[in-house]
């Protein structure tokens, strides 16, 4: 990963620089997307390795504690996958990252609503904040909710 955003290498129209919030958000989503992808893959791989170790441990007549440990660790990691949902994060962060990248390309090429150089930076900054708010809102909807008893009025 380089020290600058990929869109900084696009052919430039004589245009204002990308607002700082856009660079900050774009960088965060790009890094978080990659991190979530690796977390999801490593977690799934660990679950597969541990789960496949259970019948192997039985076949080689390993102690009961080994089989129980492998099974317990598999269950623990499967629960962590459900609670932390790195796959869902990866999908959500990737979607937001692509939306931000699309807006930056449209901005850098002075397309549509970005054709006015005086208004374009503010419009881009606002659009990226909207994308971030939408992604964060969607993320909070994915969080597990504690069970609450129904209240009667």
C-alpha cells in the first residue's frame, strides 16, 4: 500500500484538491476493507483446521481432552465469527469504499454535479460524509440486540 490514495494518480482536470475528509475516509475504508477480509479468511481457516482436527484426533486415538479442546475451540471461533461478523464488515466497508472511489473519480473528472469548481469540494465532502453515515447506520443495524421483555401499556 502506497502513502497516497490511488485517485491522486488520475489524470487531473484543473481542479481543487480532494477535501481532507474524503482522503481520510477513503483511506480508512480501504484499510478497513482489507483488514476485515483477512480477519474473515483467517477466522474461517482456523475453524476449518480445528473442526477437521476432531475426527483426526479420534482416529489417532488422542486423549478425550484433545478432542474436547478441538471441538470447544471450533465452537468458540464459530461464535466469534457470528458476533464480530468480519465477513459482513468486509462487504459493508467494500461497498462504502467503492462508493467513495466512484465519487472521487466523478469529482476529478468534473462530472455532473461536480462541474462547478467553487461548489464541487463541498459537495464531495458532503457526499462522502453521507456515504459514511449510511454505512455506519447499516453497521449498527447488524449489531446483535439484547433480548428485552415486551412491555405492555
